[in-house]
C-alpha cells in the first residue's frame, strides 16, 4: 500500500489547491496573502474596480512580485543568466580584448636544483 503526502491550501474554509510538497504550498499560500493585501489597497483607493478586476489584478501582481518590486525600484533587476557556451564566449572576448591592451608578460621562473652526496658504500 502506497502512502502519499499532500499539502492542501485552504482559504475561507474551501480547498483552493493541492500540492505534493510543502514548499510549493507555502509559496502559493503566501502569494494568496499578498493578493488579499493588494485587494485591500485597491478597495481603499479612489479608483473604481469591479470585484473581478480587483481580484485578477491582485493575483497577477502577487504572482509577478519580483517584476513589481523592480518596477517600484525596491529591488535591483537580476542579471540574465547565459548558458555556459555563451558565458565562455564572453569571457574569451573580454580576455582577448584585455590582452590586446596589455599583453601578458612572461614570468621569470627559478629552477631549484638539489644535489645529494652519495656516501661511499662499505
């Protein structure tokens, strides 16, 4: 017999969504909390929004909170990650351009020699 753990997000006594891991359920619940807070902000504003529009806008903004924070200048935008081959090409280009400006000087190496005296065999 198999046992499955499921995490259910319940809002106002109703099951909203079921998840297989706790982290996803917590993230979704947090997003819904943010959407509720945004709905309250919209309700207090002078802008007339229908209940449906207010709910949809609140959920959209909560789901895209990172972009909203960047737009509000509360957070710096994240750098776009390049795949490994593009990163290597960029590094090679930067390295080549730096070498053209300041060529690499060869390092002087010192060679240590170790001499050992062999004792006479008896």
